[in-house]
């Protein structure tokens, strides 16, 4: 999964593909089970901001936007460390790091990251009424991005072929479980908690508009030139070229850019390169069934 601070210390021979364990009905990395009790008891603070996504929905993009908004566009501050060191990933357990411990040691105000589905979020986030920003991405592009990530990240479970992976994605037999349950669960939660629910496709369509929503949610004033600076800094091309955002600081034995890059294509509609017509129709049908009545709809092209 997305790496944490000690990744560069890893010996290639110690890297193994993860297995998944069912935790309260959701497949998570087996080592998450070891920290489940402290994770569930995690003490959120009222001024914590939580960035929450299904994997590969645009987490890193939103993280960099939030960092820029909160720092008033301070490029030096945003370049102080790789994005995975700036924002702890609370359920990440690694041989040489713990997202949980990093989060606990962090002074306030904290920005934290999780991929947990709504029902597995540690209860203190609700009790403390923490602000949460969620990004959702259409199932087709999300599945393709997740497949390529499995191929390149040597600690993700073996993805098999695209056909096999898509089947696992549709049935929720992948890390962090069902995409449908995830996007729907968080969508419903936004009516009860301070959650800003964003869409990857909207961000691609009009980045300035979506950054303004983030700033408003965080009660930050964004004068025009600052907004433009943040837009420029967080375009796909600029993030792909930014070593503090593009995961190129992770050893190649862990994330192999010869297989696929973290900043891969950054498009809406790339799924068309991967899906057969039958697969597309099948996913449309499952989406209709699983999201029906929720009011939640996705665009698969712009
Ligand atoms: P692709 O694999 O489709 O290219 P996450 O950060 O949640 O792991 O998501 C990674 C996905 O977001 C990748 O998608 C990556 O290219 C895309 N992404 C990252 N930064 C982006 C940006 N600034 N603009 C558009 N897409 C971006």
C-alpha cells in the first residue's frame, strides 16, 4: 500500500506480497489485525482533518491540495517531505513504521489519511466531530488504477490477470473491500457529519472550483492568485514531476516504475483501454443495483 516513512530502509528481500484478513467483514491487510484494538481506540482530536478515500480514488491529489490550502501555498513547506510522511496513514502497519504511532506523535492540528470504510472508522472521529474530506472516483477508472497499482506495488496482494482482478474488485475481494459499500457508506454518512464529499471527475473537470470547495470547508480565504498557484501546483503534470508527491522516493524494489508509475495517467475514461464491452456492461449493471436509490451517481467520461 501507500508507503510510510521508513520505506527507504527496507531490504528488497524482506518485501512480500500481503495477505488479506477479514476484519468485521472487510478484507484488510493481515497485519492490520495486529493493531486493530489500538486503531479502534485511536484518540482523534477535534481539530483533526481526515482525508478518506477508497484506494486509488485521488487520495494523493487531495492530500497535496489540502497541504497547499492549509499552508497558504507555501511551496517550501509542501516540499519538506514526501506526501506519505507529511500525512500519517492511520491503519498502515509496516515492518519499519506505524501510521498509528506517527499520528499519535504528531502535534495538532493534524491531517490524517485513511482508506477505512465508514463502519470501521475509529469512533472518536465521530465523537470529536472531526472534519472529513472524501474523494470518490468512478468504479471503472478506480478498478483500472487499482489493478496497475497491485502490479507495481510489491506489497499488494498478487492481482492475477485483469479479468481476475476485476472480478475480485466487483465482489469486494480486494484490500479495503467493496468499492460500492465504501462510496455509498461515506455518501450516507455525510448527512450526519461534517464531510465534504468530492468526485475525482469534478476535480478533473474544474480543479479551481473543487479547490475552492476545500478552502471553504476548511474556513480558509483563497485570494485569486493563491488559488491559481494551488491549481498549477496540483495539476497532474506538476504532481507527476514532484518527487515529494509522486512516490518516486519509495525504493524501486517496493514500487517498481518499470511496471507502472504511481502517477500513471491521471485521466477520466482510461478504463476504455482495459474493459471489454461485456465487462463494462456488467459493472454498469452492478453499479445500478448497488447504488440504486442512494442518489449517488458517477461520470465515467467527461
Ligand atoms: P491513475 O492510476 O488512473 O493514473 P491515490 O492517490 O488514491 O492512490 O490515487 C492515484 C490515482 O490518482 C492515479 O490514477 C494517479 O495518477 C491519480 N492522480 C494523482 N494525482 C493526480 C492529479 N494531480 N491529477 C489527476 N490525477 C491524479
